[in-house]
C-alpha cells in the first residue's frame, strides 16, 4: 500500500540530476529503490486497481518506467532519469497509441492526467468525423472541462485547421495532432502521505468520460480521405 513519498525521494531526484553517473547511482541504489521506485510501484498498483474496477472489461495494464535511459537515445545526457512515471492504459502495438492515465514525479513537481500522445492521423480524422456527425457529446465534454480548474488541455496542433468545426467551441479539437488533459504543480505536502491517492482517484474519475469517448475512436470506419 502506498504510504507517501519522503524527503529522501526528493533528495535522490536532485542528487541524480546533478550526479548522473554510474558510481553515484550505485552508491545510492538502495535509496532509489526504497524511497522512489517502490513507492511509485505501490501508487501505480493502487491506481491500476482503482481504474480496473471502474472499467473491468478494458483489459487495462499498468507500466512503471525504469530509471535507466535508452542507451541509444542519450543525446549527451546521463544514463539515468531524474524522474519517474507510471501509466494505466489498454494494450497497444504502438507506444501511447491509446488514451493513457498517467502520473509523473520530478525534482521540481508532479503531474497527472489523461494523455493521448501518439494517436494515428486517421484516429484524429475519426475524431473530427464523429464530432461532425454528432457534436453534442463533445460539446458537453468541452464545457465540462471549461467549468473546472484541475485539468487543462495541452495539445500539439497542426499549422492549419484540418476541417471546419460545427461550432467555435469545438474548433480546438480540429487543430490537434495529439493532446493531454493534465494537472501540473510544484511538490506539495499531499505527495508525502496518502492524500495524493484520493486526489488521483478523484481526478481520474473526472477524466473517465473523456477516456470512454476517445478509446472507441479506432473502431470507427475510416474517413473518406483514409479509405
């Protein structure tokens, strides 16, 4: 059961940021395991159990990132990450190709939400086609998002809008390549207790209708330009 991160968690993250080398990591590996990795796994397991109970038919899986960077993609950086994250998602052939619940902890702060980082272009075309056919559900979700303060919409956008939206409210969805519904803030006291568990559960519950809307897009017929 997750009982909270600790001051050692934060000290380790800053330590590896400024001492990103094998000798320092090996000397502090037990601190990493006890204060960072194992609490992250415990929190991930609780959130997986919570979401799996909410959507038992979705075949959800949970992943916790490893601290080791891919040696092929160091690009002048050290061999270790100074942050960790977990995700809960449906299995997919491509990385983050499905809407994904996530939590991330860094030396500077933390974030969580629902990411759709790498949907295929045809999937985003299906989103626009669905909105064209029936705009009301997405209008409802967009208004609901605008009325709360926990999550913001962060998107990678095309240079030009792909097609004409039925209403101005829905225009942002017609420019998106990918997007995230995300909450970000600095390190807060709730991270050091079980209070963050309730915070995440409440937030993920709010995000479930968005997850439900997006998870079915791939099953829709291809739009004419992809047929």
